[in-house]
């Protein structure tokens, strides 16, 4: 009995420590939201904003949803935004039900139950065939997805991925298509910004992955917060027939978790017990042993590397992201028809290096950036 007061004090101290850590994580997210609100404010009177958030059911996007749900709670008088979370179902083999796979729908139902003040939606990857931010006809493998004899949209996309030369190309294209769908939905819903759940660790891995793949020019477009300018293709009919119309548009892209390491996010999830059952077990893939390097992409290698070195070299990991944040996005009038960044003809020639431009690649020289050309052609 003599130790009972000490045990109570210790329990109270641990509870306070947990609460402080949770508040610390959510405060970092709040600062990024404050920067976003400042950048997108158009009038002196604050207006209620609508944000699109991409969720993968992984640790980082789950933690982001939890933090964002607190800030958009109706109980908070300072709440100035509504949140619409979107999951892109990438399953191309499982039979679909109501346009998505049953597994993705089950996961989304759990999120709906947990976050009642957030609206959720699940869309299938095949939606990307109808977005206006990709000019499919500009791709050398257009025939694999355009022929009506191919079959369903899922089969067309599966053939498209099978035509890509490597696992690295497939991982890059998949990430790119998901981004295009989210951007397209942000335009459809007139959202103020698109929020992505990458941590400091994930952004560092993405930075070096882009550089290693010969797409260093795209790093400021892929990593940095701020307004993202891209081109939308559309068809307009007039008395002279149907012609292509291109227009530039802009959506703010922000990473609310960019100041948090992956280990910090895992600790945060461990302290919020209601979130642990939401995280998909598939997100533990980075810790699995490599059976065959033939099926490993550069993205996988970078993710494993930064996950392993994060604990000992947090400063180095953070500096990769901070240094990237100082890079500027170069404006231009021509956009890559696949990834959407501005084209730099001189840069493309330099990055080609000793590989040069073969006659087949020259056909796509002025419509695809160097990185995308090498990705789809090998």
C-alpha cells in the first residue's frame, strides 16, 4: 500500500507524456495547414475551404486523416475547411463490385465509421483513362489501351503495365496515375488543395528515387508544397469540326506530414489505439526480405534504405527534403503529356547522355520529358 501513491503518480506521468506526444505530432500538422491557409487565402474574410486528401490505408495517410479530422471537427470554431478523403483502388485482377474491389470497400467502411466528420470515396485506377491531364494518344503503347478488342478498362491497364520495361517503370507509372486521378478529382470538386500523406522519410526516398531514374528535373514538382500548374486537354467542337483545346490550371499540393519521420508516425499510431486496427497489414512490405532483385524497383530500394538509416541519421534524411524545398519549379509553355511537368529540351538532351535519342524516341521528343520517355520505352 505504501507504493500505491507512487504508482498513481507514475501512471499519471505516463498519461501526460502520451498526450504531449500526440499533441506534438498534431501541432506539426497544424502548422502545415496554417501555411496552406495563408497561401490560399484570397480575401480578407476567411472562407471555408474544401481539401482533397489521398489515403492509401497506410500508416502515414491514416495518421494524417486522424490529425486532419481533429482540425476540421465542427466542435472547433476555428475549423475553416471540410475534408474529402479519396482512396484509389489499384487492384486490376480482383473482380469489382460497384466499381471497386470488395477489400478496398471494406477498408473504407472502417474509416467511415472511425471518422464521422470526414467524407470518404473510393475510386478505381481505371478512372485514369478518362482524366484530362494525360494525353494517352501521345504514348508509344497507346494501342495496348485504345483497341476495343482488348476488353475491360482493367484489362487495358493491365496490358499497359505489362508493356512497361521494368518494375521501376511500373512503380513510377502507378504513382503517377494515382496522382493524376487525385488532381482530376480536385478539379472536379473545385477543391482548394490536394493533401498527400508523405512523411519526411517518404519524401527523401522519393527525391533520390526520381534522381536515380533520370527525373531529377521533376523533383521540385513532386516534393515541394505550393501551387502546382499543369495542363488539361479537352475536345471542343465547332463549325470546323472537333479540335484539341489545352488550358493551364493550378491546384495547391501540400504534404501535412512532411515534418514528421516515419518512426514518429508509428509511435503516434501506437498511442492512439483506435487507429491501429485501421492500418493495412500490406504496408509492412518494406520490411520483407528480398527474394528476387529482378522484381524490385528503385522506389522499393530507396524506401528500404531510408527506413533503415532514419534512426541513426535523422538529420541527413531531413536535409534531403529541406534542400529539395529550396529548388524552384521552372515555368514553361510546353508540358509533358504524361507526367505534366514543363518540358526542357536542353535538359532532356543532357540527361540522355551517352544513350542519345534513337529514331523511335524522336517521335515523342517534344511531347514527353526525358524521364517519361525512358520509362515507357526502356
